[in-house]
C-alpha cells in the first residue's frame, strides 16, 4: 500500500503556494494546479493517439469552464483593477 501512496503523490504532486494568502486564493491555487495536471494528461493521451483531437478539445474546454466557475465562486481577482491593453 505505501508504494501506491508514493505513486499517487508523485503523479498528483502540488507546488507550494507563494501568493497572497486567503482561503479563497489557496483553494483556487489547488484548483489551478489540478487543472494543469489534467491538461497535461489529456495532452499526453492525445499525443499518444489514445484520444482524438476533438475529444481532447472537449475535455479541455470542460475543465476550463470548471476552473472559470471556481474562480467566480471563490471571488478570486474580484478586487483587482483591470489594466488597459
């Protein structure tokens, strides 16, 4: 069993959070890291021919919507003024 735990922590590792600390920011950072990890898996599956480009696109689009919803629900970035480009 400990070997399985080591594999899981290796595959799902998270980096330390260095940003402004609030519970919401920390939760969003965890969601962002999970998003990035899943995108990496999808990319590898598509590159290896295990899923189609269309399926990869749909999966990534779904994950992106989940991340956007998470950001909105947590209120992350709500008080940051927008800069003009």
